[in-house]
């Protein structure tokens, strides 16, 4: 069984009647069990409500990872844009 240790925060608010802005952040790993030594993530998303059910979203995400696995591992950041369409 793997252990997962993550804490996070999400904040979302209306910019106008159809636009919402969202910020998400998390920290994890902490070297607990088989987890990474440390991970973190940040993302910002701007969403446009096309209708009451369809949403078009775009933003940017950054993920940091410090992972050791035997003699190999990864210590770096991954980042880039994100785009999504949601039906609720």
C-alpha cells in the first residue's frame, strides 16, 4: 500500500457573470513512506461559462518534484499551459 501526503488550497471567485478565476496550490511528499521527498504545484485558471452547463477554461500550471529512487531520481520543474472544456 502506498501512502500519499498532500495538503492544498483552492480559491475561486467570479470576475464577471460569465468569467471565473481560480488559483490552486499544493505541497506534498515530505518523504513519508514511498512518497517523494518534496512536491509542490501551482496553477491559475480563467474560465468562461458558455452556457449554464458548458465551460471553457485556460491557464498555466507549474509542478515541482524532488524524487529519489535508488541511484536515480528527478529534481526539477514541469510547467506549461492548460486548456479544457467542461460539461457539468
